[in-house]
């Protein structure tokens, strides 16, 4: 049986992952509205990834005899000051998510919950990738000054992103 404190913290994280999903879907709509369908695709894939992150926690809680609790998801922003500003928010947000995952790991360590520590290692590694991906795109956007042919080229590249399901990745 999972400790109450670990269960509650995972439940908070399920909500945080779903909020991230909302944020990225909102960004997808924003990028569509300014004619950047590749960026919109990247954000839509990111939305799917965040839902799968939430599901991975959900499945884990069920497996450990805990109870997933789905609570209200707060509103997300709708507008940004251009393609670079939106991606800078992705970068900032992912750094925040890393701190949430690290906090969850601290709770698992304090509760001597080795199974949760093992499960969380996947998220720790995933956050390295998430932050690096956001950083690369922010760097590219800065290089092209957030506009012109460079922006269109980047948009074409981001159109190629495909969804990788975290719940399947976990079992591989
Ligand atoms: Fe964007 O990260 Fe989930 O966990």
C-alpha cells in the first residue's frame, strides 16, 4: 500500500501534468492563429505527451492500490507576445515541472518508498529531455530573430514531430 503523503503528492502531480497539457493545447491554438502550423503541431504533440505523463501517474497509483483524484484544472493563458515569447514560457514552465518532480522524489525518499523512487526516475530523465528540447527551440528562435525565412524553416521542422506515448515507453 502506498503512503498517504506519496499518494497525495502524485495526485497533485496528475493535476499539474493535465494543466501542462492545457497550456500546450492553448499554445497550439495561438501558433495556429499566427499561421505557424508546425509550431502548432509541436504544441499539440506536447499536449498529448503531457496527458500521457498524467496517465502514467494515474496507472501507477492504481497499481499501488491508491486512488487517482481528478480535480479542477485552472485556466491557462491564451495569448503571447510572439513565437519566441511563447517558447520562452515553455522553457520556464518545464523548469518549474522539473522542480515539482524533484520535490516528488524528495517525498518518496523521505517515505522510504523505493518503488515510487524507481518509477519517478523516468520523469527525472524525461525532464532533462524536456528542458533540452525547449532550450534548443528557444535558441533557434533567437538565432533567427523570431521572424523571416528562418522562422518558416523552423516551422517546417517542427511539423515533423510525432507523438511517443509515455505509458508505452515505460513498459519498453
Ligand atoms: Fe512537460 O513534462 Fe510532464 O512531466
